[in-house]
């Protein structure tokens, strides 16, 4: 047991005399000067707009400057930093810890341009901190909540000309993208919060999350686990060092044109990082001056670029939820699973970045190797990039790529990577031909089968090459180990049950989709399988989701989910499951091929009752239950887990009519 402090804090004396009482004033002088009001303002402006000027000078702003263009710097800042950078109060994660510095830099630039900066904050949870806990039940639903609050804050500043959105991590950044897309009539610019540096000695923030599993299996000492857990974050700010949801979202934001050039994955706390915030504020002012707005950027072709970028870098499968949601917010056609499948079959992966191999470089190396512009340059040369699309910089992608190829920025960054880390930038962002020779394969596959008739998702890139046959096909046939809670599953993975997970097993984790618990992220399990010595010999099938780190074969987003009647809910321990994934053609299937009781698989999946332990998690919050119901009407996980207001309203109206008819029939029968 962890020891607790032995001293009980003294209770304050709440009723002591105030000391000294004469120090408390009851009135104060108002701000000096005068508001620059005009006859037109007093006659035509709303009382709220005029009172807003009073509020601005009440906070100390120069009354002579309050009529400048207003810009909102909206961020996901969490925690409070002391002036020396130490924490006065911790945030939930490093990704939102230092973004206040970016807010300050953007605000200073707005003032330099003669504008009036406002700041608002909507912090976000940490998926790493909530892994394996009930806090994960709020993770994905939070994204929609945050986007709603952010949009309300934007609309609540009526005179704003644009928004500079500063965000970094797994839910705050997709939420910010949805918010900026949902107010696309404004001059909006996104500032990615960058990445934390890897430690000089130690494990990255992805691998370190497996110290409990490795220690429990005797593969890591207590001393080494303690040291690794302390050292993973090389710097106190920025998102994780691997292409999980946070880093992938930054990359996708830039690919969409929502950021200034070469903004994604900048090293947190470095001069380039704050410069990007200043450049972004200047870009928003230039957008407004030219009449350009975010809707000029977020086109259907821009989302095609985003999907191609996702495939090229080998990004997190969580973006299959977020990209359609951003498109829905922008009023653009939502990409479908067929779109993602088409793109991944056409676009090769040619980026070597954690958690993918063969080397697995940290995200800061991807930035120094050229980042998104360098990847886009390769795609453009291959005829796989829509170069006519506009970006918030005012430049088209064609303009950016022409300038990037011969830019001092590109030369300096690539040279720095070589000098600092001894890494050839062309080994991080390869040419497609070089990547093919190195054995890199395309990213995402969408297998179907009798256990997932609506489809599923697997990051084929992450399957350990040693368990892939020489023809590029992963084949597995093994006994099912069925779990209805992640806690029980991870206990079996750690070897803490009477029947531990063994090499060859197929973990089937059910009831963890939106209806069951809010579609938790099972990174705790997938990361353990990646870093345990036998993990590559184990497969996972679930109706939950996971981020970028997986191995063996981790299949998520199984549809229909078990609690929606999906056949995965009828699997029993000992049933034999067959998985086949072709990493070249991106074709695959997930099938029940034998049953433990000898019944034909088709009959078992048609007539068996659902697993006796399958249920909605008793700990699911009512907020999440409501989210699950609403997003189901809006298209479910394959539609991005968004709220389709028209469909929700139509469904409610139909339900009310049906209830009224039932009540009327009851009255007649009485």
C-alpha cells in the first residue's frame, strides 16, 4: 500500500476577525479616460456591444483602443504555471500545460496588429491518465461536449472577426477543429500545441504506459519501472512523442489547411513554437482583411487531402472518428469507410514514426524531417495531392510546396536533424519507392466477416512483421478468450488470473462500444501486447477503440457492437476465430470458424443468446448514455459519433407521435 501523510492538516479558523479590516475598500476609482464612442455607435449598436467596451476597460484595456478588431484566442489550457514554469496547480496532461504561452504570443501579435485580443479556455482530459479507469467513459463523449462549449464561446463574443484556436491533445484538438469548422464564416486559424521531446535516456510516453504489464509478467524490474515512469516526458509541454491521436490530429489539421505551413508537431517550448502562434494570429488578421474565411479552406477536396495524409504517415485509427466529425461540423460530406478504404489502397505509407516501424522515430524528428509539407511534397509528386486547395495562410498548397522545396526552413530543419540525432531525414520521410523497399505497408484495413458484418478497423501497419507470412498476409486461428470488462482482460494479460492470456489466444472484448461505456479506448491492452515479449502472438477483437499503438492484430470498431445485437456478443470461451489480413491488398476477414460446443458457426451466431455477462457498464454516466443514444441516431461510429440535429429531431418527433398513438389506443380501450 502507498503510505499516506501521517500529519492531519489543521482546519482553518473560518470565523476569525479580518486582518486588518481597514484594508478593505468599498469603492474604487474607475478607469481613467473616455470610450471612443460616436453618435452612430450610441444610436446603432446593441446595448451588449456597448457594455462590452465598458467591460474591456474595466479589465484594464486602454479605452482608446477598444474599437480595434476583436479576435478570440480559444485554447485548451489546463493547470497553472508559476512565473518560473513550475506548477502552481497541475493540468491533466503536458499537452495543455504550456499552451498559455502560445495564447500570450498570439495575443501580443493581435495587439501589434491593432486588434483587441480576448482569451477563453476549455481544458480537456488525458486519455493516458484515464486508461483502464471509469474516467475513460467520458473520453470520446467529451469531444462533442467541448466542441459545443467552444462554439458557444465563439458566438458569445458577437464582434469577433476570427478565432485563433490553440490545442494539442486527443480530445481537445479534435473538438477545437470541430468548433472552428462549425464557425467557418470567420477568419479562423488553428495553432497545434506541438509535441514533448523524448528523454535522452528512457522510454517514450507510449511505451512507458506498459510498465505495469511488463512488471507483472516479470519482464521489468521494480527499479527500472520506477525510473522509466519518471523520465518519459523530456519537456513539460506538448503532446506525446508518437503518432497517436494527438499528433495525428495535428498532422490532419495542417493537411486540411487549418494551420500555417509547417505547424504540426513543433517542439513545445522552443522558439519556433511561439513563433507559430504569432504567425497564426497574423494570418487570421490577413484572412479577415482579404475577406477569406475558414469555409474557403474546408472543402471536400481538402478532406481528401486529409485522408491521404493520414494514410501516408500511418496515423491513429481514432481519426476515422474525428475526420468525419470535422467534416460534419463544416457542412461538408462526411468521408465514409469506403472513402478511407479507397484512399488506403491507393496511398502508401512512407513515414517511419512511432509507433510504426521499422525504426519508429519520435514525432519531433518527423517535424525536423519536413513534417506535413515534406509528406505533401511526396504525395504531390505522385499525383496524390490536391494542390489547388487554399490554406489559412492565404497560399494554396501548390504555392506552399513550391516555396517549401527551396526554403531555408526546410534546409535548416533537415540539417539540424542530421547534426543533433545523426538521422538522415530521408529515413524518416522516405520516398514511396524507398519505403516500399524498406517493407513499409499501407496503414488501415477494414475487414468484415461473420463477427463484424458492418466492418471493423485494424492498423495493418502495426502488425509485427515477424508474424506475417512471406506473402504479406497475417493469418491467425486461435481460441477465443471472452471478456466483458477491460479490467478483467488486462488482469489476464498481466497474468493475474487463474487463466492468464497465452500465446495464440484471441482476446474478444465486448460491450465496450458507445452503448456499453462510451466506446472506451483500450490502449492499456494494445500497448501491453506490443511490448510484452509474447504479445505479438495474441490478437484482440473488440467493439471498443484504440489509438496508434497496437501489434499482433488488434481489431477495433467492430460493428454492430455487442449491445446493439452484434454477433461478437455471441462468442464464447473456446470458440475458434480466424483472422486474415492482407497487408498489401488491405483485404481481410474476421470469422468464427468453430464453436466450443460443436454447433455450426452460422447457427450459433444466429440462435445463441448473448453472452450472459454482457451488459451496459453499471458505472456509465448518464451524460455518456445520452451521448451514445444521440450519436447512434446521427450515424454511429462510422459517421464520426456526431449529432445530426435534423435526424435527432425527426426521431424524437416520430417517437412522440408513436407514444401519443399508444396512449390514445389505451384511452379507447378503457
